[in-house]
């Protein structure tokens, strides 16, 4: 077989069933499905076993694993020449593997492959298309996309050679795997380039139970700090990367500082674990010093971040902000 589709899962429920059906229904048949179960107790694995499909291999575990521990197992299992990973709540289009195989045949020297895709909500309705990507993306172009947040990087849908995945160390060990796919993509693309199928070939699901949506803000900042450390190492080893990071790094910091500050504003004070917007801002000042950008990153130079701090400093303004958002949702 040519391809291995890897499916890490814990209590996937109905989303898992839809995901597995989208995999087994591929028009291209030269693949197997490797399920990394992390101690599911909702009948998910029994349902998969009941399919009696010889393309499926299940790797159970004796105890509940964290998402990081479960994904680390990928390197330890036998895989075919090419591999891809899918989240248990995502969906492949019927022609995903067929079209990706054609992409690989067109660009045999590429070191990473991806397609355009769409975001869907909990009910499966389309939210938006992913940001457009060129058919070929160099390592420097990819890094610039990351710094400018001009690319949608998700843990689903990209294909790589299994040997390359092992050579770069597998999935980096980030908290909740946040930002891990960005480092992995960069490491793989550094081997040559990223090739992108222009057609939309899969659906990435966003919902309240997804890892990014449900993760504590302090953990997101910890993961971002690890990615900043990786960028700092890149700067020290490659001059073209160093210039990119010096010139564009503040854009990355602004994007996440603003996003996390406003996410915190939407969180009731009793659910924040004593985190404030002021503390988030302080953390980003520290990250700016680590990144060593051309101009020191000052969060309060940006109006929306400054406004977030003002709102968060007053119990009255906090309450008014949450009430206003509640009215907008009606």
C-alpha cells in the first residue's frame, strides 16, 4: 500500500463515525487506516471493530493518554510510504486521496503536500473557505505566511513521506499540540517545498469541544512561547529567516495578543483562573523580547489591545461588554 491515514481519537462519538465513513469511502483504494485510540469509553472503538474492514488497524492503549502522548505514538507504528493525519471530527471529500495522489505525481520532489479546504461548524454547515495558497510555496514563503497569519495551518489534510516525518522528529511536543503543526510544516518544507492542490478536498470542523476552542488561554500562551523559541532558533541558523522574523515577527505577536485578550474579555471572571488582560499583555512583552524583532513589541501601541485592557480594568465595563455581546447574539 502507498498511503497510511492516521486517526488519533478519544471518545469521538458521532463525529468519529462520519470521519471514518469519509475515509473508507475514498475513490482511491491504495491505503490503510491506522486508529490510535487513547482509551475511549463511548463505544467508538467497538463501532470501528464492527465494520470488519481489513484496511483498518486499531492501536489501543492500556491507560488514558494525553493528546500529546497519543500523537507521539505515530512514530512507533508501521506506516506506508506516505502518511496523513486526520482529526476525528474532520471529513475527507470522496476524491481527497485521488487528487492528492495526482498532486504528488505532478510534484514528486516536494517535501510536503496540502490542499485547499473549508471550515465547517458543529452541524456541518460551511463557515468559510481556507485562505488561498499558491501551488508551490518555498520554505521562506511559508514562514512569512506564518508570521503574517496569511495561511490556515491545521492538523488535518497534509501529506508527507513517513521517512521525512521520522527524520524531523515527528510531531513536536507542544502543550495540547497547539502550534505544533506550524513547526512540523516548516521543518518538512525546509527539505524542499510545499505543493498545494488548488481544489478543496476536506472539511475542518470548528466547534466548542475542539482543542483550540476549549483550551485555557494560559496554555495557548505557553504553546506560543514554545513556537517563539523555535523561531529564535531558526533566526540563529539562517540569515534569511532571521531577517524575516525581525521584520515580520511583531505581526504574529499582535495577532495573538489581540485575539487572546479579546477571548479573555469574553470569558466570565470566575472562569479565568485569575488571568487578566494586563497579564496577557505582560506575557506578550516578554515574548517580544525573545523574538528580538526590529522594533520592540509594545501591545498598548495597538488600539484594540489597549481598549481590551481598559474594558478589563473595570467591573462595570466588563459587565457592559458581556451584556452587549449577548444582545448581538440574539
